[in-house]
């Protein structure tokens, strides 16, 4: 198979596209465009994932990379879809976007009829809006605490931290020790502190683990303005400039992984994709780390439920072919490749007992413990208003992390903002 790089010109943006030419050709060969975020090795792995489909069908898959920020992705998606843009056939979508984008996507219920029961029911439910299957799941997600096993041993810690206070103390001890040994760039803890959707995930975990609720509860009650949530944000703000760099307030997933993977952090909060990359040949921490559930603030560990799906635009010219590619990308074959090559967690339950996955990526069966503490973002009770709710939340949290506002004032103002959004 040959691989060529070309520019894909779209109505509202220009992006680099990766074109994969199939081995054979057919009279009705078509080019199907897939838009996706650029986290981890998702762009590099695309050719490997779609190659079997291309070879079987003779069609070509073209990847249109997007920024790593899911907030930026969502904004661009809405612009394209609102304009009825037919240049994109398939959209890779976050688990929270189904209620907001459902009207623009093809109902996949009929195409998925024979395989829908293979997936975790809760994930299928999350992608179903008023009986319409908006997207097929391609992998699921929940974050964990990454920790340096060698550093814990070096500084006499028997186990990873169970609470955020323990993490703070352990991170300070390790950071001070490493800097005394000459590594002035070493930090205790890195996470995603930028003002975007990823901060909603991080902050929801802090707040929920302190007993501060889920921002907006399942019944629609706005719950974020409470003492436990204030305490959670005060704890997080205390990390900035102490055990975490000042620049953590601009970190997304890849910035945090960059610090971690070069060996300059004791702890990191991140998603499963970072596990295989951290054990790669170019990683300074390969074989020197493990993962565990995120710490608690006293009311249990909380890990934001994530995951990515594939949706078919109703505005494309090749809906049948695009649907076929979507079903392939969600298939056992494709999910197994992602699990083996990128530690992406399958949504097909049988793959968790697959012997090849268990042998090559033993972390995947172990991630079940993380899922037990998974908490959904409040997309269900807020529906089409979720994006505004999340933006208001992560903006308020960011103002606390940067020291622009104290936590109590920020959450009082946030409560008023959410009341206006949801009225």
C-alpha cells in the first residue's frame, strides 16, 4: 500500500489530509473524508486502521485532522454542519455531543442492528437521541492517575496516593528530592489546566471526589455552588506553581504527556492512550510507571466518562459508503487494532477477554476498576445547552487556577450564569 500526503481544501478551513490509496481499484471508487482530533497517535494510526477496509472495497479514506482541543473541534463541527457542508462524510464525535448534533447525522440503527448488542449498553444509550442512533462507538475512555513506580520506591512510598492530600504531599517530596539531585525541570504533578473541555473533565473529578456534585444533577438541579466544590478548587489552585508548573493552566492532554514522557513528572492525570505511548521506544519512562484510580477528596474516586464515536453526515454525497466505513471503524476488527496499538479501550465487551489483547496490553482488562468510578458530564440534563454550561464551568475553574478569582466567588457567579443558561 502506498501513502501520499495532500492538502484537503474545505469551505471553512484548510487542513492537511492523509490519503490512503487502496491496492486495487474499482469503477465506482469514492473518496470518503473523516474528520478527527489529533490527540496521541490518532493521526499516524489512521492508515493502519482503515487499510483493511480500503483493500476490501477499493474506496479511499481521507483523514482531515483537527486541533487537539475538543472545544475547538466542537465549534468547527457546528459551523460545518450548520452550513450543510458536504465535504465531510464522517465525524469522530465526543461521547457528550450526541444530543447537540443529532439533527445533522444519519440514523445508524438499521445498519447496526446485528452488532448493536455487542457494545456496552450504556455507551449505545449515550449515542441514542429520541430513538435515533446518532453515532457508533469506536472506543471508550476514563482517565487514571499515572505514577512513577521507580520514584515511589526511591522515596520510600509503598503505594500510590489514595487522596488528593496524599498526592500533594508525595509530589512535593519527590519534586524536592529530584531537584536537589540536579533536575531543575522536574515537577510533582501535571494535568489538563487549559480553559477548554478537558478542564471540565479534570475539575468535575475534583469536585465529585470531594462530594461537591456533578455541576448540574440528573434532575436539572444546579449544584455547583457548595462548600465541597470550593474546597476542591482551592486544593487544585494550590498545585499551580508548587507541584505543577505555572504553565499547567495552558496544558491540554499532549502538553501534560510531553512533560511526563520526558521523565519530568512524578504523577500525571491522563487518558488510556498515554499508556502505550509512555511505554514506547522514545519514552524516558518506559517500564517505570503504572496507573491507578484517581485520588479522592474524601467521597470516593471520580473519573470522567469519555469516549469517541463515529457519525455519518446527512449532507455527504456517499452516505451508503460512509455508513459502511463507519460500521467498519466501530467493528471488532478495528477496535482490536486500536486496543493493541494505542491502548484505546474497546466498547465491545468480548474484547476485554481477548487473549491477544490481554497478553500485549494487560492494562486494558485492568482498566475496569477505573470504569467503576466513572462519572458522566452533565450533558443529559442540559441537552443542547451543554456546551454553554461546560464553557461557563471551565472558564470559572480556570479563573480560580490562574488566581483571577477566589473559588467561592467564582462558584457563586457560575451558579448565576448557569441559571441564565438553563432558564
